[in-house]
C-alpha cells in the first residue's frame, strides 16, 4: 500500500507540473502599443487566444500570410489553420471539429452548415472570386499550345475529383468548351485523365513534379507555382468561383473570429489575396 | 490471494480505457451504418469496383512478395553476412515509416522525372497512376511483414535437421524445398495473410504515388476517403467490409499461431 500512495503522489506531482503558470499581469505600455487598426479589443495583451480557421486548400498561401499579419497586429493571438478540400472540412465540422471560422471554396458547403444551424444564416460574406486556368509543366512535355490540345490522344491530365468544388467547376468548364471545340471535346479530355486528386493542391504538385502533361487549377494556385506554364481559359468559357467566409455559431472566440473576417475583408487583407491571384468579390 | 486483489483496479482501469479506445470507434462505424441503405451503398458501382481492385491488387502484391521475399528471408535467416543487421533494419523500416513518406519517396523514384522513372520513361514505361503503381506502393509497405515472419520461421528450424540433410547429400535447394518449406509453412502463411491484410488497407502511399481513378487506382481505402467527403454511405459501408474482412483474417492468423504452439 505504501508503494501505491507513493505512486499517487508522484502522479500528483506530474499533474501539478502540467498546470499552466498564472498569467503575468500586463504592463500598461504593453496594452497601449499593441492597439492597431486590426487589433481586437482584449482585456490583457499577455492573454493567449487561439483561433482555428478551416479554409479551402486553395487559400493555403494567402491565408497563411494573412494569418501571420493578423498575429503581428494582435499579440497573444495564435491562428491555427486547417487547409483541406472544402467537403472534408465541412464533414469534420459536422462531426464536431472545433473550428471558429469556415472559408470553403463554394457556397454549397457553406449553405450545408447554415442549414444545420452550425453557421448563422446572416453570417456568410463573399470575400473573393477565383477562376480556372490550365497549368503545364515548365518544359511542356506534351507540347500543348492551346486548349484544344487537352483532347490530344495519349496525353496525361490530372484533374481535381468531381467531389471537390474545383473539380465540379472543371467539369462545368469542359462542358462549356464542348460548344466551341466540338461536342465530344470534354469526353476526350476526361479520357486523358490519369488521376482525380482529392484537392487542388495535389493537382498542382503533381504538375510541378512533371508527373502529368496538364492540369486544371485555380488561377490563385498557378500564382503559387510561377515556374509552370499556363493556358488562359477565356472568360466566356470560364467560371467565377465565389468564396464565402463565416464564423461558426458555436465558436467560443466569436469576437476574434469576427475580427479575423473583418481583416480578410479589409484593404490589407484584400491586397494580400490579390497578391496570391484572387480577385475581389463582384 | 486476498492481499493481491486489493490493487487489481490499478491494472483494470487503464485497460478498460484503452480497450474502449479500440472498441468504440469500430462500434460507431457499425451503429452508423445499420440502416436499410447499407446494401444499396455496399453494392453500388463505386463500392464494388473499389472492392474488386483492392482484392486483385493485394493478392498480386502478396504473390509477388512471396516470390521475391522468401529467398531473401532464407538468406537473412541462415547465411552469415556482414551487413545483415543493416539489411534487416532496412526491411523493417517501412513498417514504422509514415505511408506519406513512402508515397513521396516512390513518386520521386518511379515518377516520370524520378531517379529510376526517367530511365523507365525512355523505355516507354510510366508507372505513376497505374494499377502497377498501386501494387508497388502496397509491396513497399506490406512486404516487410511477410519477410519478417518468414525470416523468424526459417530461423526457428533446428540446425541439426539441416546438418542431417546435408549428410544425406541434399543440395541447398532440396534442403530448402524438402525440409525448410514444410516446417515453416505456417509462419509463411501467417506472414502472407498479414501482408495481404496490410496491402488491403494501404492508403497513404497509394494516394500520393498511384493517384485516384475509379477502376484503375481507386482502392477501398481511397473510396472511403473520398466518400468521407461526399458520400458517407459508401464510406461507411466499405469501412464495415474492411473491418469485417480484417477481423476474419487476423482471426485466422491467430489460430495458425495457436496451432503452432500446440504442435
């Protein structure tokens, strides 16, 4: 029994060690200097708060940069991002993943969460638009020089899976191309597909690695990979993808979530988004 | 005995927690998937083609592993080689390596611009995004299980038996075929089943190296992953199938082990 109680006290010792130290009181000058345009009103500058943002994979670079700026403006705030296909994020939230902000690549996923009251109906705001572009490896191994070239027999194409927004848009664009390049154009392109990737970044990476001859991604992804060649898709054949953003109804950081969204919509935030190839909402 | 019993909860409580960790998620899958739509999803075109591809590829993987892995296991078990422990470490590595590392490594080796792939592509062979790539990815992660089991099996054979066979004038091949194989058949079968089961569940290396195309590279775990994003019914039905199949196969390997102990 003696050994048992020794074990208990040892355990208690370790548990006590795990307790966070009481926060040091903030000095007056600290709180004053941190007040900037995007700063969140907070009780104490030394208090750390974490904001969890679930965002579409295509937002990876832009949101990472926006997050870094937001953290500089708001000391003590830490932003954790989860970048993945919008569907995966939506499912994770439906299954109880603790997100504070949701920014999917289309309205379908946003509306699904609004319908289940996970997001308040008046909350979603449009914050950017995106369109599609064809990317080719730097050395263009299949010598594709026009959109019609995507239907050349024997070339390897990688698309995003139909299940993710960009994959859905891709198939819409291919359908539109039928009217210009012949009714079986889209079918021929699909026949060249060697893989349907589960998110747009996988498409981009595999084209960067040169594993396929062409891929279709968002213009914003092409900006993130400047070494790749691109083929523009004319506006009349393209789509306009609109990205919504909203705080989660059950977030316990609702104020911080609102501040982050306000920053994304601000001049600074929009400038960062444009730097990464996105267009402002229409 | 009375004295011992007062501290038994120290052992029981943690065990209950960890068993719960294993059991509850599996139970949840079954509870969620019990509905009239189960068979509709389980027999959907997508589910069936993933199931077929999974079974075919993991069977091919296992056969290739037996053909290539048995001689290696024999060498490791009975020859005295200088760098043997390094080879053994190399073979065990894929068991603990994250599958994503395996997928990345395979892609930059056998990919079009890869270490070997660039040579292969001159010959007109391109591996990524083919069913062959699925098999390679599965072999990379699953073959070590067979080789390990076979090596231990061969090692366990009484050295005197080999010497006796040697005295009788048997050559190395005869010794292997007539003495070692029959004596180690259970260990080999056990290893083969483990490899087959692991290959069936392979996901990380496959999605990176082989991609995802229905009927060509979309195996069951892949269909579950994509189903998770859209069609949870298919994902749940396939999960149930995988859990049941894996349980049965593991049960068989345990029975083989038990019989081995008794004989």
